[in-house]
C-alpha cells in the first residue's frame, strides 16, 4: 500500500493535500463541490500543494468534477485505491479536508492532519479523535436538533466558508510532522 501511495502521489518532496468531497450518507453530509474547488485552488496557489481528490468509485463523478475544476496540480483518484492504499495515500498528505464521512475517520485513524466538515451531526460524538484535527461546524444555533437528511442540515454545512477551511488547513499543516 505504501509503494502504491508513492506511485499515486509522485514527485519527490511534493506537498500533497487531499480533498474528500463525498459522503455515503447523502447530500446533507456533503459540503458543496464548488467550495471544495475553491479550497483546492487556494491550497495549490497559496500553499504550494498538489491536490489528490479521493473517494469511492461511486463518487468518481464529483471527484472528477472537483479535480478538473481545480485544473493543473489536481488529480482524481476516486475508485483507484484499495482501502489500505487509500489509508497510505492520506497518511502522506500535508492535510486532508473531508466531510463527516468514513474517509474522514480513516484519515484520522492514520494520524493525517484533518479538517473535518460537519453540518447537522454533533462532532463531539463522531468527530476525528486526534490532536492534528480541526473540526468545523455550522453555528451551534440549534444544530443538534437538525435531522440528518433535512434541508436544514444541508444549509448548516453550506454555512462553513472556504476561508474558514483554508485557515484550519494552515493550522493543522503547521502542526504536522514530516511527510512519510
């Protein structure tokens, strides 16, 4: 898996960021693809990162859209990794920006620096569990009362702005140790 991760994230000394725009539990758990695009462009342009857009084969369309919209320096790896390879890829990234999803938990499990995006779900119950993670969530204004698949949950997630995500990415990247 480590050897495959080195193949998928080429470039000796390259700094990679991962974006995970999918979430198996539906659109109310997905931050807008356009917001992932903006963050990906800024990670590339302002922080000199190459961008790997990660997801399952079922998320290939959204991942392909995000990578193509970011343009040079971005590539979709959706559906091209096994679970161990996905873990190895994320462990090599300077930051992983992910929705509240299985991918976010996997990134946390391999101690990757994570920016986790939460809408209506309570991150104190299901958020990443390590020190190199920043959780961003909608304003606490009744957030715990939001039904998971409601329009309000989607609106709550969309209230997180790309500037907030980029600031959080900078914070976790500054805490991160050297890339494996």
